C-alpha cells in the first residue's frame, strides 16, 4: 500500500492564514504530491466534524469524500477510499 502522510496546511502550503484544523494528505512523504485534504468543517453532520476529500481524481465520485468524528478516523476513511481504486499506482 502506498504511504499517505498528513501534513498541516501551514507546513504544506506555507504563507497564509491556515487553521490548525486544516491538513493536506500527501503521497509518500511530507514532500510528496497533494492527493487530498482533511479539515474541520464549519457545517457538518452532528458529531462528524472532520471532512476528508480525495482531490487527485477527476471526475470525483461520491466515495471520494466523507465525514468522520475525529481526525484519525478521517485519515483511516481516506486511506480506505484511496486503497479501493487503482489510483495508488500513480
């Protein structure tokens, strides 16, 4: 399985006013290409504050995004969705 690494938006994107609850998901290591995002959503279903989305794919499907209760759960859901396709070889 390809490694997916969570990197804070401030570290990943540099200058800007990034929330401490905003992350990029990078492929391989902290310098790999950005394949998705995970952040604490302002508007979300009750108890599911963390929104994850795979941004690497076009077109994006309904299984390329979702909500989770915690950051760790969001990352696990992201990994599961990523692994379920052939995109892990790109």
